[in-house]
């Protein structure tokens, strides 16, 4: 009964936020017992690192350029994995948003106040990291929790001068339960306010008063969600997205009623920055005069841009949305994703090839845009070139990406194409296994004493090419550590990495490896070996009988390996590992062994194929058993013996 009494008081507190025009009246209403860990129901402790005891997010939209967000949270941290709840990072910029107030209080397990922090205690720094130019700043504070459980209370207010991005309501994090949480939005009637539920079914209490629409959401007793291995949080964790049809961004009015209308806004935003000067455009036409086809011109100009420009993230003022002018980029030789995509657009425009600026959400398996819910969910820009019968997509921030290849960062999702008539959601290409190949040829020469020398030659395409291009930037020791882990190489005595060619989207490297002891076991006149220097697949997965979430790989893939093992003259094969052919719904693994008695060599060929990078939850057990069987197959031993 005590919990229901507390819950009733919390609901009264939440309503008081609305009745007092968003002013925080909760402090008078929230019972002290809520700060004590003893009041947490046992069911909310299961799989939880922290428990949201009470949370209110109060959003007031007084106009397209006037939004305030007040938040009040009380979270009990149960163990060190929940320590993030004792940290606060608030982003602001003088032109776009400001932090009105902030307070953080820390309570012990019994609910007694032990520490209090104010806005003046926060560390204020520029939001600069690496090659980033921005006028955004961060205010940060962190409390070191000494004993568990501890309760953290945070009260803050932030004001925004744009309604382009109305804050979403992220109801709970992974491994966090929720006792009671509320979200309230007040917005002028006629603003075209919309919301979209993700992974939760909850409806708001809606009212209208004095030309203001109010919405109040409430959730309670949400158990902690533990993300399964390989799952994506956006497919699992509950949240609600908000948007208003009418918005303003740095004084520019826009409309979010549809993807088409948002695309028109972007088109207008870019209208005065997407053309090179007459002289420079003529120079570009001269550069490409001898190139016959449009496809060849696209490749030439893309590679020209890659060689001439460097990536610098720009987030200054409206630069967070509007690209720098093409002429500026041409002269300064740098830009962010917006500026470089716009520059590539201008290069193609100069030679009469039309293209489309495309905004997109980036990252492997990132959350896709929702066709029926237009909002600014994007963080990246690429370019689409609709060549006749051969649409080409260009990642303009990469200096190494092959022309027309996107990769896991932006492939297989919806992008908003900015056309001359407005915005249009389209799908970016999806790679197939053959686009992401790792092919290896291995020569191993065994010594009679059990040592060995190995030469590994690797050719890679797609995502694997990106991996090996990245390895080149590492220090020698880091290269060694990374490759030993990635290829499951037995710890060598000598290891040398040699980068070779990178041509036509294929990166080649070589490894020279030596072992004082490559033999696993010696028994009398016999020696037992793992019959390879590298594994083409090294993953196994935990058993999960009731898998709920789909499993995500970054991309489909194809791996091949041919290994030739030359035996010492005085040895011969006693037993070869058995050939294996394993299959599951979305892939296959094959390995075959042959002993060439004439050359005294063992030749093995292995092949791994993953045809689909998203594995439905219903197929997880099949995949888990399949990968266990691959591990067993790769662990079979080659047995050699001294000749009689």
C-alpha cells in the first residue's frame, strides 16, 4: 500500500508541473522515502544497474524559436555499472541554446543528503575534439560514488531558440528499470505537433486550454532491459519522438509536415552555395574534356576531390545545417560532410552531370528514417548521382573510399534525397557478401623440431579493405596486437606486417611470421598441429534459448583461405582433419584437406559466407550452433610422424 500512496503523490506532483506553468513544484510533493533505496520493489532490481525512482521531462514550446526543457530526475545507482547516472553533460551555444539552471544532489542508501552541486561547480569547455570547428560548448560535472546504493537527483533547465529538434523522450537506458516517469509537452494549438512511439505502447493524457495543447505521458514499473549480444538499442529500448510541422532555425522558417516540405527547406538553404565561379567551372570542364563517359567523369572528379580536400567537422551557427560555399571549399581545401558533398555537387554541375544532396543517419545498422514521420533525425550527408541505368552513391568525407561504394556507415537505409521539387526518401544500396571479401593465401614451412615460418598474403575489399587501410595508421606493436586478435594468430616469435598495393578497391598486405614452437603437442615420433596460421572465422555466441532480438553483423561477407603446409623431409602425414561442410539459413562454411605425397605438402581450402547481415531472432539458435561447429572444425588437428 505504501508504494501506491507514493505513486499517487508522484502523479499529483507531475500534474502540478502543468498547473504551475511548468514551474517545479515537485520538491514539496515528492516523499522523502523515494530517495531511500529500501523503497525499490524487488522486481525492479532484476538485471538493473540503476532505477529511475522519479523523472519528469517538461517541454514548453512557446513558438518556433522559443522552447524550454525542464528536467527533474531521481535515480538510484545500484552498482558501479550505473555510475553514468552521477555524471551530467549539458551542451549549449550562445546563439542556439542556453542552460538556465542546474543542480545535482547526492543521497546515501537511507535517503539522507550527502552532497550538493550547483551550476557554478560545473566545468565549462569547448565541444572540440580532433578536427572539429564548433561554437558549441559543454558544461560537465561528475560525482564519484563511494558506496552503493546511492541516489542522484538532477534538476535542470535548458532553453532553445529553434524547434527543428524537439527533444525526444528516452524513457530508460539498457539495464535500467523505471519506477515512475513522466513527460509533459505544452505547445501552441495549430503547430502541427506529432509524436511517434518506439518499442512502447503508451498514450498521453491530452488537454487544450487557452490555445495551448498539453500532453502528459506516464509510465511505471518498467523492468530493466538487458540488451542481447548483437542487438541494436533502437530496436529494443522505449522512446517517444516529437516533432512540430512549423519550425525555425537561425531565423529561417521551415515546414516538417512531410519529407517533401523538409527537402524544399534544405534546397532553399543550399541554393546560394552550390555553384563554382565561372572561371573555376571552366577549369573543371577543361580537366575533364578528354574523358568520354559521365561515369568516368564522376570517378575522375570524385578521386580529384579525395586527393585535394580534407575533412574538418564544421558546426558554426547555421553551419550545423548549411554547407560552406563550394568556392570557399575549393580555395580552402577542407570541409565537413555537408561542404564536401556540396562541393562534389558543384564539380559535377560544372560538367553538366546532375546529382542530389542526400541527408542520412550514419553508423553501422543505424536507426532508419520513418517514412510516415518527418523529423530531423539525420547526422550526415552523402551525394547521389543518378546516372542513366547506374545510380552512383558517393561518400565525400573519405579520402580512401572507392567510387560508388558506401559501406556499413551509410548503406542499406533510407536517405532524404534533395531534388529540385523537394525531399524524397530513397533506399541506399545494400552490399552483398562478394562486396566484402577477405581472401588469404598462406605458405607454412614446418621444421623438424616443431618450429615454423609462415607467409600470409591477404587481399581485401569493402569493409575489410577499410580495416587494412586503418591498420596502416597504427604503431607496429598495435598492428601486431590487432592482427593477432582479428585473425586468431598463434602468438609468434617474429611478426612483420607489410602493406602492399591498394588498387581498384582491393587492398593487399602480407605478414611474415616465425615460430620457435608451432607444434601444439609432441608425442613420441608424432607431432600435432593446428593446420592453419589464421582462422577465417573466430566468433562463437552464447546459448540463448529464448532470443528476443535480431542479431546484427555490420555487413554480409565472404572469406576464403588457401593454406599450403610443407612438411619436414623426414616427416609424413599420419592423419588429416576431416573435411567439413556446414550450413545454416544465412551462410555456409566449407573446409577441405588434401595431402600431396609428391611434394610432401598438406593443402587446405576454407570458405565462409554470410549472405545476410541481420539474423532474425528465430534463427539465432541455429546460427549459434553453426558457429560452435565451425570452431570445432577449425580446432581439428593435423598429425604428422617421422618416416620409418
